[in-house]
C-alpha cells in the first residue's frame, strides 16, 4: 500500500541545504564554502589551503546518510566532506571546490565509497586537481559482505565500515605523515573491514510516496544504504538469530571478504540505519560481542554503537567487523574533534558564521591559450579536421547507437553521444587549436557541460588525463609519439576510475587495441598517418568483437548472454567510430597538403 510519509521539513528540494545550515550552527568547528547552496561543501573552520601543513582527508557522497559524511569533519578525522543531493553523487565542481579549499602542499586523500557515480565524479575531480598541480590520491572502500563475489566491476558496495577508514586516515594525517603513508594506511584499513545490513522497512525520500515492499512480518537481509534490494527477504526473526546470521556472513571463509580468523583481534560497529531506537542497537551490540568471542574465537577490542551511516528513515541496522592490531587501535583511539565520532567536541561558538570564500581554480588561462587563434598552424589545421570528422561520425551514428543500447542498456547512448558531439562542433569555434593540450581540455569541458550519465564523466576523464600527459611532456611541438603517450594515459585513467579493462565489453575494448597498434607502429618507425589508420582498424575490430564478450561493467552486466550476443557494445562502437573518422580525416588532409 502506497502512502505519503510524514516529514518535518520545508521544501523537499532544500533538505540538504537546510541540514548543512543547521549543522554549522550546531558545531562551531565546522563551516561551509561560499558558493552555497550550489556548492555543498562542509569543512573544518580552522583549515585553509594556504596554511594547512598536513594531508587533507576528504570524503563525501550522496546525502541522506547522516551523520555521514559531514558529521565526521573535524581535527583528527575528515578535513572536508562533499555533499550531494539525497542519494546522488556530488558534482565534480563541488568536489574540486573542496579539494582547492583545504589542500596544501602535503596533498589530499579522497576516500570514496564503491559506487559508480562516486568513483567517476571523484575520479574526474582528482584528475582535474592533478592537472592544476595538486597532489591527490584516492582510496575506494567496498566493505559489503552481503552478496556473493561479483561477476563484473560493480564490486562490493561501500557501507558503514567506511567511517572506520575515515578515522584511521584522519588520525594518520594528524600525525604529519606523507600522502603516500596516509593513503597506505587507509587502503590497509579498507581491506580489513566487512559490513552487512538488515532492514525492517525501506526508506522514504523527502516528498515522495513510499510503499512497504517487505510487507508485515518481513525483513530484508543485505540491502544497500540507498534502499536498493538486498540478498534475500525473510520472515522477521529475533535479534539473536539475525546477529548470528550477519556475523556468519561477514566472517565466511568461503567468500573470504575479510582476513579474520580465530584468534584475531577485532573492532565491532553496530550502526543504526536511521529509524532504529538506541535500545535496539544496544541489544544487538550486547548479543554480537559474546557471539564473536565464544562462537568465532575473536578478541573484541572496541565496540562502537550508534548511528554512523544511515539511510534516511530506514528501520534496521548494519554490523561492521574490522580486524584490529595495535596500529589500527592507535588510530581509532586518537583524539578527534569530529562531532559525530563517539567523543566530545569542544570549542567556543563564534559570534557569527561567515562563509569561507570559494577558492579559485589554479588553472589560469590567458586570451592566447583560451581562444581560437587568428591563424591556424599546420598542427592546428589537422587537429581541426580530425575533431570535426570525429564529432560528425558520432552524430551520424545516433540512431544505431540508441538501437543497440535499447537492447543492452537504457537506450540513450546515441542521444547522449549526440549531445556531446554537437557541443564540440559548436564550441570548436573557440578552441585554441594551435595548442593541442588546451584543446583537449576544452573538449572535456564541452562534454561535461552537456553529456549526462556515465559516458559524459568517462569522456571528460579521458580528455583531462590526455591533457595532463601532454602538459607533462611540455614540448612546443606535439609528436605522434606524444599523442600515443597521451592516448595511453587517457585509457589508463578511464580504466582506473571506471574499473573496466580489456574484455569487459566497454569502449575500452575499442580503444585499448587501437592504442597498442598505434604505439607498436610508431615505435617501429612506420609512417605516423598510416599507423593512425591501422590503429583505427584495430579499434573497429575490437568494438565488433564485443558481441562475443560477457558484460562485466555497466548496465549490460545485468543482461542475458543471448541478448548480448546479438549486438556489439554501443560505447565501443561509438569510440571506434569517432577514432576511425579522425584517422581517415587526418589521412585525407595529409594527401591534400
């Protein structure tokens, strides 16, 4: 039965904004960036990138999980938290603003929960920040133990165990360790932790109608923090039975999700999902500790009980178990002023909250590099025809891409790519074509402005990484080998942040063969134009070969193999199309010279 859930709110669209306003009024050590409400960044009031001499630790994600993540901003924990809309990954520009606001010469660590949107948006922000001269590392946390080992790249979801990783990293940063050392401690902590949730109800988004899909007398095991369906729906059981099941799942030797064996020392976290009374959480904690000790032979060194990472008003809890040693315990015990870590927060309330100014980008452009030159040099002429041919090829392929995507995805690949290509053809009139690196950067900006979904982020990452590589080469003339290196760096960035590689049935199955052939031909001393054309043939062959691949990434990973075998991957076909068109255009241009 559907019903309108009661909420003590004003406009449903303003809940995140008003939450942040209340948060910074409640805790004097927290502040938000100017640019609010579009830029929703909560940061330490005492930190400025101009003076901060430690590694900044930044996390964030969709709102609705309070107190995560903004409630864990404070000395000894997070330096800043980036807040998206409810259950929506924060935009790249907000993440960049947070990085610029708190990152000094020691660099920053991004701690990201393993969801595709978060990985891509934080990944693109990291690449942009690197191109501006910031030192950035990223650790992805996937502590979900509810589901069997995943087939593709989606992987284990990031759950409440992420908070323990925040604490370890924040304490390490407070000690003045280097970026590499802080990232290594966070990565190690993420590999030691496992979580599973149990819910008695689904959550209700502000202003929306909800229905109890569980029904009376039912509970759901292993659901995610956004209310997505879990591993199983079962009859409601006593807390003894539920706790036993969850602990057995986390500590299963078959999945081996956490390196915990009899005799290990562990930390336990009982986390409320939003609507669970503290009484019930304490009951669960009281049952979990002796089960860990007597049934699993573990030494329980710390217990944290409360609401750390919620799911709006969901009734239920998650249990997190983390392998502990003296190093981990030292980090967890280290002092922090984060308001929602289970220690007191001190500090005097200032007379007024004045927003911290929104920091500017480190990227500075003059008119010479940001506008189209009055006269194109030979390199600029070739780049122009290649870009125009590539964009036109994508536009012409719109209907075919949509048709293929309707069978293996959500049917909008062609329309999405069409928007990006059209923007490029419109914006090319202002591209600094005599500067290939800056032109790639501008292409990425055009794509980011109009292309939604995963494709837009992936292509923006691609362009930003290629731009950074060409800038690093710092040559006045970009040689074919420089282009090959930039192509290779762009592919590596897409693989790093998207998680896919060759054979996953993605656009990389077109681009990776093209890059390999191009590098091989150029290294052998072949004519660069012919090498480009040969590599384009490899791209087309790679894209067509996706018909025979099992999808291990994206929405296609949920589609049956029979359907997959009937069409190639739309993203791979789009990539092969623009790459081949660019190669042939360059060949024709050289013939005409």
